[in-house]
């Protein structure tokens, strides 16, 4: 098959600047082995080294678009004071990217088109009436809730299928879409050969020196620094628990490697100032993350929103590391039976503090973690979905 994959258009591919969706596309590309003819659209980034690869089509973003995005972000953050200004960090860039993708789809032919995650990508099918050209051939890969159809609801209704990262995320679709469009779950995966929980003594010593970690247990948080991920809850629990034998390592940034710095990030840094055993790493290249999981004794992801299927959960369990998380969105679909799952209620901070105290005083065992996930299964099921028509999708996964 000739398959076109359309990412959100904010971060480059390969995922040199992070991004869960981008990392999943990397995984798909890695296992393809030229079995199918891939075209993966991406913005150009100077950090990309393999621009000669035939699998990628790169679009350079003009300077005026970049400047416009900086202005929009500053207005969103400092003038309008929006709750999530990072959502507007690449607004103009995404629209420019969508226009370029739309033109490319119109001028070329593909057997399948996969729209990854953002509902604005439906506009690439609206322009030139590409939705007619690719009728029965385009798929929407849903990683987050669809909040706005941008005048493209009928285009979504005519998708060959909507692929969801969890049953939870598929359940958030409006009833008319759930009744008319074939729905199928495709569970996220990571590269198990990288996330194997192994780290040499030398590497461990180097990372401990790099992040000023003492000879203590390492409690790891990894993710974007926004309120939904519950970092403030974790810090409040940490302060209440007051661990003596543990360091808290906070890995991430407000919006990947964009350099964006949110008001929320500033607030949690202020909370952590009085805590000597809390360390911030800033953005970490994704290729380093397996080593940080291997370094950790336990991972904490206290999401306070309905997280559809965070890669942190999958990375942790694939690394055979203990996990404390919350009963949020699709998390339990991945972590049930292999993690401590806390309820998101008024007792969350107290319950989390209690577990942090226990961890600080006791040894930690990974023997109960029995997840065996193969990233090749992710690719194989994805291809099976693209090979099926709507009716036969039920043989792969029952509709929600």
C-alpha cells in the first residue's frame, strides 16, 4: 500500500524534539521495512539528520510564520492569560503545514491516508475536496478528545474508521459518530528493545552526577509540565511525605523542546524551591529516556485529567518499573494489575504522600510487573486495520 501519514504539524519527524504521537509514528516507520510505501509529512528542523530518506516529505516553515507564532503565544500567555497558552504556540505553523499537506494529497495518489491526532488535520481533506478523492481510504487516529470539528464533521463521519488509543477515548465521541463510523482500538506501544530497564554502573553514576542525585532512591516523573499531569499534586504530596532517602526527578518541560515556558511551570518551580531533594532536568531527548527509567526506582504519574493513553505508563511498565498512577481516562486499560492506581479525589495528595513514605522506608520489588508488549504487534495491527473495510474491522476489535 501507498500510505500517507499526516502528523499534527507542530513537531518534526523523526521525533528529535519529542512528542508522543511523533514517537508512535517513528515506531510504525521502524517496523515497516519497506513492506509498504510510506510518505510521512513533517515540518523541517535542522536537527533532522536523514532528510534524504524517501519516507519523508519536509516543509520548511517561513520566518514570518515563526514570528507570527511567537506573537500569538505571547498574547495568549501574557495578554489574554489563557489557561493553556502552549496550545497556541504553533497555530500559524499548523495551518501552513495543513495547506502544504492538502496540496500534496491533491497532486499525488495514495491508497490510505492516516490523520494523526489533531482535528484541524481534517482541513487537509476539505481543501481541494480531497475527502472525495480519498473516500473510503482515510482514517482518523484519535489520541485525544475531539473538541472542535472546524466545519469538517461530515468528513469525519465518512472516515473508513476512527482508530482510538483506548476504549475511553473512543467513548468520548458524539453518539452519531459512534453509530455511523467503524471504531477500533489500537493500543500504544514503545520499543521494548530500548525500554528494557538496563543501565550500566558507569551510566548510572554519570546520570547521578549530571542531575545532582545523591545515593538515594530515585522517584521519577516524566511528562509535559502542565496542570493536567498532576505535578503540583505530586510536589504537595512530596512536601507532606518529607522523604529522607529519596530524590524526586522531574523530567520534562511545558511543551517538549519548543522553549515555551508556561506560568504553571513557573508556579511548580516556585513550590519546589524549598525542597532540596527535588531535581528538574528540563527537556530530555527521547533517546535518553530508557536510561532514565532504568535509573529510577519507581515512576509516579498522578494525572488529574482523563489521560487517554500516556506513553509514560507504557514506557514504565515496558521497563519493568513500579508505577503509581491514577484512575484517569484510559490509564487503567494499560496499567490495571501492574500498578498502584489511586482515585482522583480529595484524598489524592494524602494517599500519594502515604505511598511515598512507604517507598522511602522500604525496598522496592518489580516481580509483580508482568507486561510483555511487542512494538511489532502495534505495527501489524495498524496494517491489519488499514487493510480492512469497515465491516471486517469487528474481527480485529469489537466496536465500542
